[in-house]
């Protein structure tokens, strides 16, 4: 009895010393003994030590912005991270390439090589709400999907049939009208994917070959509701045209809202040259070539592009590096998965990133509704442009002409119209134009992957878009006879083609890219943070100081994937994680590995049959989520950080939920199937 009293009478300093030798579970248990022990067991210094020790986090990293308790943070990582497998969806009959969530979190969409796009309910158990077989539209498979801001429309991107085709198409489905197909838009190459610009307008691409290793990428603004009650209403508009060299092209486009800059980030013109940010050097790694006949994932479009204009040089490939990388470091992160994360380093952020994050809480509360953007001051031409498309080949020119004049094909001769009717028409059009509204009052960034040294995408381009009006009314239209006469005159006129190889001489024909960041590796995926402040990029690095001799022979790429974090206010790299997860395919077989970012977590697929989950602030790996084949895509529920979906080449989608959600939904624990160890 006296010994028991002695324990109760111990001063807090001694109890803290004793409790410091306990693990988290034991510390919680001793807190149930009495009020005094409970008070000491909640000591923040004890939980801070446990937090950094158990989750292998650098002790110099402060607590996340807006958080005040290390114990609560420990509980969040232990009980509120989506690491428990709750459902396996097997409705697809082929490799599942992509998954995306609606903004309200009620639905998610999946794309697969079986040609179907499926929309699922997120309630437990998940079930198919809509489904459409796109093979009836000559699609080979579906590859990407994206909900618009109001979750009323779904953009679906796919690849056309053909063994050597780079052509694709974008379809828009109406979610408010029983998944009705709203419109279809051509998209070339298919790995541009497409993206929403506003709630009712989307971006697609077209590629035009100009010469040896030279091409032009045109990005088109398309109205999602393309049926029109007037033949004078415009439904498409060319937004940009970019010059491509070294057999490269624009790929993987996305739109981000510009944010308020905290400091003046205007850049000097550098003599009119495009600024290029050189990222860290990379070490050579050994390549592992897969011998499977089944094509993994969604391959890049370069192999399918017509290369008749691009003869293969006689020179040999540079010898690939055979230097092996160092051994994997096995780290037990004490997460729910039995398989330990294999990482070389966590996500490491710069001091600038930490400073911004620590100040965000106050900024968000004061300027939450401030959408006036003052990002880096770039020179932008007024939009939309009025210049004509420069002369291309007859085939390419006709394709663009058909796209622009889709609403003009059925025009009849209007020569007999009276002068009064023409005046009334002009007056009504001027009235409509005077009442036009901006498509979106927010300034935006067009973000895309490209290249300047080889065809593989190794650079990220940024083009700032200021608010502009979409002129839906066409004030002047040519009659059918006038258009026929114009075409005859063009055919009879001597053609003078510019020297497309002289980039400086033809610069006025194209739009200038505002900023370029070179990652010195093959970019295979990008994801925006929910607030559009940070861009996370998956990249497979090149060997250090590798010299590219021919555009068709890119450097060998590492077996590991690096994650880069770019601040979209300063356009600087503020974080990186080297050799974070695995990929094995060489350049000519490399495919997309999508990643996703939530408020608290970062997730990515990988070729080692796992999805990876990291804490966004602390950078540590929380779990490896197992599949039986390549994991192509991951997606968080925007309305619930405790729900994650992974899509795999094993024909399945898996839904992962937190221990908290599992208990709340009263779901039977799937210990055997998901290899999850639940520590009560």
C-alpha cells in the first residue's frame, strides 16, 4: 500500500521521466489510472518526442499550421489516415488507368482500357451510378476524366482506335441529365488529356507538323454545350499556339487559379529569352526493361505520332548507365500497413515553404475571399486574338478550318437580304456584345509539360491567362459562294512557306511561353494542391551531365520517381523527395503515374504494385497500399481526406478509408485480404 502511495505521490517531473520510456499505447493506458497520471500523460513534450520518433520525422520540423497539439497530430496519423482497405471494385474488365473525384465528394469516375467510363457513388458500399461504353465512338480506351467546378459535367478523354495513332477525343457528359453525351471534341495528341477552363468551357489540343522535328501545338477553347440555336454563335476559339522543336510537343495541360503574391515576383526579361529554372542534379540509375507483351498503363503518344518527316539518324544510342543505386532503406513507420515504406528520403521543403505555411493561417482568415491575383508580371497579348491562322499544309489547314467553321457549314446565300434586315441584325449583335461577361474574372495559369532537347516531356511550361471575353456572336460571315471563291484564290496563289527551322524568324507566328522549369527527367504526372498554390510533379530523373545528341534518343531514366514541389506564386521549386517510389519501364515504354494532393496528404501510384501515401506537411511516408499490378492513379475525396481510391492494372479499384471511418461505418475489418494490421 505504501508503494502505491509512493507512485501517486511522485512529482510530475519524475513521472514525465518515467513515461518518456513508454510507447504511445502504454502512455494512453497509464493515463487511465488516475487524474494526476492522465494530466502528465497528456504532456505535449512527451507526445512531441513520440511523434518524431515513431513516424521518423525530423525533429526540426514544426507542428503543422493551425495545429496546437502533438498528441492530436499523432492520433490523426494513426486513426485518420486512409490506409485500411474497405472495398475492392471489380466492374472493369481491363486495366484501370485513372480515377478522379467530384468537388462535392459524392462521386468519382474511373477510366479503363476496356473502353468504359464509370461514375461511382462514394457511399458505402460504392456502386456504379453511370456507365458508358466509348468504343461505340471508335475509342480504343478511356484514359482521363475531370469534373467541372459545379459537378454538373464530366470531361472524359480517350484514345482512338489504331495501332499507330496519336489521335484522341474528349467527350463531355451531362451529370444532371442521366449522363447524356453533351459533345465530342478532337484532341491530338491524346496525352494532352484536356482540362476544364471554366464551368462551361474546356481546353483541347491539336498538333500540326511543320518540318523536321518541328511542329505547332494549338490549344482550343471549346464550349461544352455545342448545340446552338443560331448559326452565328461561335462554339470554339483558338487560345494559344506554341512552337515545338526537337520532336517535342505540348502534353498534360491543366489550369490553375493565380494567387496573390506576397512579395514582388516580377522577373527580368533576360533579353527576351524564356527563363529556365535548373533543378538539382540527378545521379544515374540502372534501367530495368520489362519483357511483358501486355502494354502497361497509358503510354506516351510519341511512339504513335507520324514520324515520316523525322528520319532516324545513323548514329548509335549513347551507352546507358549501369551504375547501380544504393540499397533501399527499410523504414518502419508504425502505420497500419504491414509493409514498410521503402524510401530514400521524405518530402523536404525549403525554408521559404515553411515560412509561407506558418503564415497561411492568418492570411487565410483575413483574405480568404480575395481573388485578385498579382502573380509574376508577364507580357500577355490581349485575348482573344484576331490574327488569322498562318498557312500550314492543306490537310492541317482544312482540319483547323473545319473546327472553326463548324457552325458555318449550312449557311445559305444571303445576297437577297434587305438593308433594313442587315441593320437590325447588326444592332442586335452589338447589343449582345455590349452585355458580354468575362468567362472567368480570375487570372489563371495554363500549365503543361513540354521539352526542348528531346521528345520526352522534361520541362513544365507556364502561360498566364488574363480575363477575357468569348465572342459568341459572329458579326461577319462569308456566304458559301464567297468561301469557295476564296479557296480557289488561295490554291492559285503562289505559296511562300516560312523557314520553320528558324525559331527567331517565325517567333511572331506563335505565342511566347512565360516561364519554363526544367526538371532534367521524364515527367510522368502532375497534381495541384486544393488551393492551387503548389504543383506536385512526378519525374524520373536523367543521369547527371548526360549530353543529348539526338532528339529521338533521350537519356535513360531512373528506376525511381522523384517528387518536385513548385510554388505557383514564385514559380520556384520549394520541395523535393528523391527516389521516393518505383518505376521500371524505359523511355519508349514509360507511361503516366498520376498523383493527387489533399489538404493534409500526398498520394501517388507506382510501378512496384503499390500506391504511396505521405503526410503533406511532415513529408513522411505513412503507408504502401498494395495491389497485384501497377498502380496508375490515386485520388482523394475532396470532401473527406480520410477516403482514398487507387486504380491499377490489376483491373480493380480499391477504396481506402481511415480507422476512424471504418469504425464509424461499422465495416468489417478486411485483415486477410488487405494485409492490414489493426492495432486496437
